[in-house]
C-alpha cells in the first residue's frame, strides 16, 4: 500500500547547525504539504508544493518537491530552539491523503 | 492558538462508558476530519465529512461514531472503547478544493483520551 516515509526518524542538532528531513513516497504525489507539531501541540500547516521541482522558502526554511513528485525535503538553516518539534510531510495520491512518518527534531542550546 | 476548538482537552473513561468529543470551527470550512494520533506517530485519518455528509470512513470500528450536526460542529461519540484506543484525537477542518492542490488542514488542540 501507499507509504510516505521520512528520514531520519529523530535528529539532534546543536543550535546553529543545519537540519534536513527527507520525505519519500512509493507513488507519485499530486502535491505535498509540510506540518510542524510542537511537543504537546497539534500539527500546524507550514507550506504546500504542487509543481515538479518546486522550491519555496520561508525565512530559514527551504522546501523542495522532487522532479518525479515522489519525494520532498525540508531544510532548516541555522536551527534555533524554537524549531524543536516533529515535522510531517503529507501528500495526496489519488483519493488518499497520507501523512509521512515524521522527523522529530531536538535542538541543543 | 487555533481556530478549531476541541473539548474536552483531556478525558479518562472506562471501557463501559459512553462519552463524546466535540469540535467547532467558524472559518466557513465545509470539510471536517477526525484523526487519531498515537505517541511519536503521524496522525491517522478516521473520518471525513464534506458538506455535513460522511464521505470517508477509514474502516474505523463501530465503537467510534461520528456526527456532523451542522457545518460548524463535529462530534465523535465513544462507546465501549478499549485501552488501545487511548490516544490524542485531533479534529481538523479545511476548505474543499480541487485535489491537485489540497487546502491546508487546520487542526484543533486535540483531546487526549485515556481508556482504563
């Protein structure tokens, strides 16, 4: 069945270091969304990518959608303690909308 | 803070109890969702309502019974739950949109349910 896997599952970084999470789908996605969930909180929408090869930036965050529309990445430059949380990708394939397995980011001050 | 309000925030119930989770949004969204989230796992879709009609039921056991009384309200009625049903139950809403570009999901803070 459809799976959207994210790697790594966990990442610990020193504050100021960069961070990247990768999202890989077994099927082509029509779009990809990214969400952030703080510890004890709820998922909050960050961004949506629709076009093949699309790149979008939000301040220190850079989002990419792969050319084949089967993978995506989120890169954070110079992490801060406020970046702590779990980052989920979510994508649509046909009638189904799937959340990825998530990457939990810890930032060490 | 979120524009999707869920009550209660916490709920402890026995396996023979009947309880209800409530969700409310006033953003004019015509799609509403129930998700279940276990610790350190992604949200799992349970139900989707479109225009107050149940459009998706992801093979959820009948001890979970959704209800959408109007376009702003979504309930989840619980009966005879099992301890493994303990989880964070998230309500979400969104605009209905063409599938190539999904509207973002707006989540509530969730109800943390413990079944004893």
